C-alpha cells in the first residue's frame, strides 16, 4: 500500500529533480576564498568568505592576502576557520587564529606579501619602541609631549585631555598605552602619583594645535 501523507494525498515516490539544489541550500554557503594576514603586532588572522569580490576589496584595505579555496587541503582548513564578516566600510572582521593554522596557509602566500607583512610588523614594533621612549622623556619633562591632531593617530606619550568626573572639567593626561580596541590607558600629567586609568577614545579630547603645554 502506498504511503499517505497527513493531508490525505499520496506523496510522490519519484526523485525530486531539485533535491541537489535543496541539499546545497541546507548546507549553507561554501568557502570560496580565505583571507589571511598578520596585524601590526604580528598576530595571525584568518577567515573564509563566500563572496570573493567583496573579500578582495577588504583584503586590499586591511593589508591582508586572499587565497582561493582551490584544493582539498584548503577546503579542509576553511572548515575549521570562522566565517568572516564584511562591513559597510569595505573592511571585514577577520578573527585571530592559531599560529599553526597561519603556517599552513602561509605556503600559499607569495614572497612579496610575506616580505611586505614582515616589514610592516617590524615598522610597527619600531614605532611602539620610539613612542615608549618619547613617553619616558615626556614623563621626565625632558621633551614636550606630542599633541596629536587626529584621534586615529594616538600614540604612547601623547598629551590629551580627560575627565575624572564631568563636573570637574578636563585635565591634561599622557597616553600610557592601548588597553583594548578604542580604549587607552592614561595618567594625569600633573598628578603622576595617582593611579593610571582607562578611557574610551570617545571620552578623550584633543588639545588645540596652537596650545602650548605648561
């Protein structure tokens, strides 16, 4: 006896011509490319994308490389990577990955990219070292602290303005370091014995370019 559905109709036993398409839809998008690279601190990032064109734009903006998922090894690696997320700005969210994963992908990168990434990381480390030296000199009063004109260019040792509580107004503070994305560790310039504190970049003010620090 043929099976009967709950609606009373006899379901077809013929194969569905769209079964493959349905299975593909159920599986979700597939990895077309892998974006991989090192940030300025030399930490590896990688994720997969199903939109190669948009990922290429993001990779260019973020100094990362793009690898086409063209063989079984890359497909297997992609399965263990997080899926990347594209933003309206054109950039992308590409999470951290283990160094061993990066090393697996690095053999697919060309020598020019590897050399450029190494040079960028080295330059960033040199900038951090120089900023730390400037901070030490500024802290001792040996040189005036730098006064940045752009929030995106805050460095260790820079002189900025911060508030303890809104009612007391703004006071000069030195940037000690970056605590997390868009958050900075500061210390009061005129009260060096007080503990360091953390402020979001939205809660830091910049001095006027013509301001002369006392």
